[in-house]
């Protein structure tokens, strides 16, 4: 079996998951959960990680972190190793607790923050542990809308920047964004990662390829040779305009445009081409990045069997070479 990618460089951003062996529980009660949280805090401080979001589940956990130093593997050894030693001693057991090595997606430094954080924060709801994400004590979500509940080592400001900043209005908009995902099936933003490894624009994928090219080839990681370039933003715009028979020049700054095709183009540019919200806003005439986020939400909210949803799936398949 191919080992998970271990690409580490200064200021790398990751979505990390680690699961219990054979999907068994990694916590037995709240005492275990509190101890895991203590271990995470210690590792975050010792390794100088910026932690944007986390969620501890019954049989796995999610982390959304940035490593100023290339030390993800070392930090994860500290976290999992220290916790396993505690867990085995307390529960009088021996052997492995986690299923092999952790899995990490490398994420571009803009454009994906809000989607990844929402995905992490809604995990307890999807698992049926709680009805509302703020009810789950072992995640970072509550601190995003109520500063008094914020853990001092969790960085909420970077995600909230996409919603107007760490202000009352910004926190309310983020909470609305998270709760919008409660009423529907929410696809993982990580499903768009190139070969399940890297989530970002063409330029970011190329940067990762360059970094990989600077180190010896790893025969146990065959995915590294199979990166496929994403479609260009101009190709997305041209295809959508042709499909809907519209003029993309109408998507110009300062011109009011309620054309649904523009929302489709924005969604495909973000989630298929991997473009940043800033570049999409500039190309499609949106006022700012938040407007692009709103447009993408409209597409995501479309019923799965609607004509709009079918159009998006067909266009995405075409752009990815599946036509």
C-alpha cells in the first residue's frame, strides 16, 4: 500500500486526519477527550503550529493547521505517541491505537480556508454526535462566534477574514455559513484535491511539483507522478459562456449581472480550476472575494436533481477531461 504523502516545507498548511485502528474508538469518555486536547495544546505550542480548526471524534480527529517550520511529522509523532502512551496506561492495554500513519492534505494559503474549516466543524454533526456544531465541546467551532469560548492557541482570525474579520458581523456571517451546510449533504472540499494530495490552484500544484522534484523519488508514493494540471480560468469562462449562450463581457466590474451562468463559472473556477476567490472576483467582475463565496453557495444549494446541478456536473466533467 502506498504511504501517505509527507511533503513538509516552512509555512505549509494541512488538513490532517488520524483514525483509530480498524475504525475503533480512540477515546472512551470525556476524561480521554480532555487529555487528547491537552496533548494537542502542548504540541501546538511546542511546535509553533497555527491551528485554525480541529474536531475530535470518537474514532478519529481532524486538524487544520499551518506549520511555520517543516515539522508536521514530528509534531504528529508527539501528539499520537503521547496520547497512545496515556490511553494504554489508563485502560490497561497494549499495542497500536491509530490506523497506520496519519493522512495529510497540503492546502494552498488562500481560497480554501472557509470550506475546510466548515468541513472540520461540521464533522460532529455529520457523525450524529450533536445536532448543532457548537454543542460539541471538543472542537474549535464555539470560539468562532463567541470569543469567550475561544481557546487561546486557536487562530480564528484567518478564517474569519473571509467573512469581514473577527468582528460581531464577521463571526455572525461565518456562523451562518456553517449552519447553511446543516440542511444538505455537504461534499468534502478535499474531494477536489489533486490525486487526494494537494488542494490548490495550478500555480500551487506546480510549486508542490517543484518541491517534490528537489528530493529523491519515493517508489512507495506513486501518486506523485500523476499530477494533472487543472483547467485554466479562461477555459472555464469560455465553456460556461458557450454552454449558456451568453456573453462573458457582461461579467465586467461595475456592471450589474444576475446571470446564473456567472455563478456557475465562479463555482467551477473555484472548485474545479482551483482558482483563488480573489482571482475569480477580478475575472468575473465580482466586487470582492465574499461575493464569490456567496455565488458559490448558490450553486452548492441547488437540489442535486435540478437542471442547474446537472449542468455543473456535466461542465465539471468536461473540464476535467471526462467528456
